[in-house]
C-alpha cells in the first residue's frame, strides 16, 4: 500500500459519521462526499504522530487530495516546520488547492512569527492573488501577525483596497477590520467613519465588532450610529 492510500485508510478509521453530518453543513463549498468526518482534536493528534516522518514528507508532495481531512492534515503537517523557506514554499504550493474557509483558516506555520518582515512581502503577494482562498489566507496572516506590535496604519489601507464579489474574502476583510477595531481602534475607526470599505463589508465589520467582547460598550454604541442603510 502506498503512502497516500495508507494515510487515507488511517483517516477513514477515525471517521465519526455524526460529526460528518454536522460539519458538512458548515462548509457549503465542499462536496459532503469529500468529507470523512474527523473531530479536530483527533486529527491534530494523528498529525502530531505523523509529523517529521518519511510518510509525512511524501504526503506533502501529493496534491490534490481527495478528502477535506487530507487537506486539513496537509495544513497541520506544515505548521511545525522550523525552516521558514520550506514552510513558505509548501504553503505556496498548497494554497491553490484550498477550497473552503476552514482549511484556509487552519494553517499557520509557527515559524512565521520569527520572520514577519519576509512574511509581510508574501502577504502582499497573497492578497493580490486571483484565487479567493489565497487572498483570504493573506488577510488572515495580516490579522494574526500585524495588528499588535508590528501594526502600521498602512496595513489597514492594504486590506481596505481589496474589492471582491467573493463572500469568503469579504467576510475575512470584515473580520480583519473588526479585530482592528478591538486592537487598534483609533486607526481603524477612521476607515468606518470615512466609509472606505464596501457597504456590505462596512456593515459586517460593525456587526462583528459589536459582537466582540474585546470592543468597549462605548465604542459599540458609536459604531451602531455608523451603520449604513442598504435597503433600496
């Protein structure tokens, strides 16, 4: 049995049909037949046992995968890689095959935190991609690594200039700005006041910020006054 079939058989042995039925409803972009149904703690445990083995190295060369969980496993096997260039290379190879928000948001190699200057260059490439989940991934990395001590206001400009009809891109832009309102309010609020976001993203940002426990009641009250009336 080759590596791909061996790993697939091991994943199928971890199947939870009840979880499959539940999880399938959360990912409308994924064919339910492509979902095995494995709870994330169990998949993480399996990934940890497989990491740094010859089978893991070979699995990372096999694309595209058949199952959603194989894609998630791929993400989890990239995460612990300690060589930045290798992690970036594998991420770049994998991004075009991502077809859902969950896999996209899962992958975050730990080594990225030590190479934020280089990572920022990659983020600029990713958010200018024509592939929806590559753009979403770039925004996710911008949110994860550049809203704290590495924050600069021009990062908000980068995100605000992304115009898309893709729901999962627009949701990530809103998530990014809602998080910015929690962490960098004085800079982020200007983008809401000046209506620099598309109307849908503008209102979704406000909604997500109001739902956040990290945004103060005073800021939430003000944000409510900035909602746009989108009714025609």
